[in-house]
């Protein structure tokens, strides 16, 4: 199976299945000498873990990371950082009735056609359980970026039709973790909670949108033509389970605007070149321009629901089924640290790439 790695200078390779003994990863290209904050790592994993509230999957995984290499006396060695997160609360028997079925909107059919086999236990490799490894790598990237005054904050913009309509700079993002659905707008958060509670009773699910803001990135990150910063972010976000869309800056709204409305005029402010607006989302020509980088990621509804559904089995026979197992009515709240982590890895990867290219930079 190919496609288990992401990055250029900073490369993450993940492994493991949802109901196997563990999931894990190898992070290569991480610089030496960085002191690791293990409490921060665990906090990030706890933000993603199931069982954290009555609004998410009750699967009780503690998600404690064990490092196998690349760190000595709390500092990185510059060698590959290998780590595992053991699966403690898998209940494979809950998937026995799905062994021969192709679940709607899952990867059962496509995996079986491509590989000739599949792991029906929680989706195996296609499960969102894999993203725990991304959060570990993302947390390490965040710790590196923090030393360079780069900060990443994501939050839930919408769940179903319920949306926080204010732009991110009018929201108090420090309130994100105070909300059970990670929406920093208190009134919108309450409506989201009520909606999810209703869906849980109905045995149904919904999707939503996460918005992410990256502050402190200086001009110059990004590699045209085929490795633009926004294309790298798009690839990273679209690789996350259940993601159906990515837009940055004005996104699709910009397609409805006139050039005179959409253009970002340059201004000089405190001896720093900025733009008076930021429809570009902090990226122009595929390269960061020093303004805030912001983007939105759309997630589909959780496909595994308790409502009865119709599908076919591997003999082609039509059948009805109701999923058992433990699943989120909406994956969006737990996906916030995943989006942040993937963004951190992309920004760090391009930071290291720029640092390398600056050695050969021509002075003009």
C-alpha cells in the first residue's frame, strides 16, 4: 500500500489499523536539539481522543504516546522520531455483521476492489484512528513553530446548518476549548450542542466546517509552481478522513466578487509592508506574504449511523443493516487538533525548505 507518507523535508509516515495493536508514525527531518514538552503532546492527543464527552464516540482510548527513537533526555536527536499509540479499547465483535457488507460512503468496496482484501474491523487503515499519529507529529511541529513565534488555532465554524457568522478576527479564539464542540462563539456553541444531542437520539449524523488561522508566518514560504503553500495545505487537509472540501482566503466567495473588490492593496505600516485587506488568505503566488493565513475545511456527515440503511453485500445481494459500534454524530469537534496538526507540519516543512534555500539566496 503506497501513500502513507506526507512532506518533503519534514516527512511523516504513519502505520497501523483501527483495531490492530497500535497506530504510530515515523517523523523524519525534524531538527536536533529541540526540547520536547510531553504535557503539550498529551494535551493535543486528549483533544482528539474519543470518549472525551457525551457528544463523541464513547470508545475509551487514553491515547498515551510511546517514543521509540529520535529523542534523548527530552531533546530531539535529528534522527527519525518513531512512536506508537496502543489501541486499548477496540471491540472488533461489533463489526462481525458488517464483514461481508459494503457500507454506504465507506471505503469497504474501494479497498476490496483495489487490494483484494480489507480489514472490516472499524475500517482498518481507512479509520480516523490513524489520525492520532498525525496529532503527535503535528504537536511536535507546533513546538518547533512556537520557537519561531508561529501560532496555529483552529475552531468549529459550523455544524450542519448552524454557523458562527463572525469572521475569525472578531471571535475570542481562546474560548474554543471551553466549548464542548470547540466553537468559540458561546451562543452558537449552545445551538450546536442541542442539535448534536437531537441527532444522537435519532441515530443520525451531520457534517461541518473547521476554520484554521496561522499567525506569525513571515513572507517567503511556498515553492511555485507545483508546490505552492496553499496547494500543500490543501493536500494535507484533503488527506484527512471525511474531508470533502478546502478553501483559503476568500475561497469560493471570491469567485462572486469584482477585481476592484477582491484585490488586497499594499500599505506600509510601522515600516512593515502589509495589505489593507486579506482576501488572499496570507498567500499570493503560492508564497506567504506575511498576513494571517486562514482557510476552511469541510467535513461530511459521519457515514456510520444507527438508522437502518440499504446496501449490498459482496455477493451483490441487497440487504438492510443498522450499524453498531461507537461513532461520532459529527467528527468536526474532534478534528480540530487534526487540522491544526496537519497545518503545523506543512508550515514547518516549508519553513525548513526555505531555510535550506536561503543558503543559496542571491542578494539583489
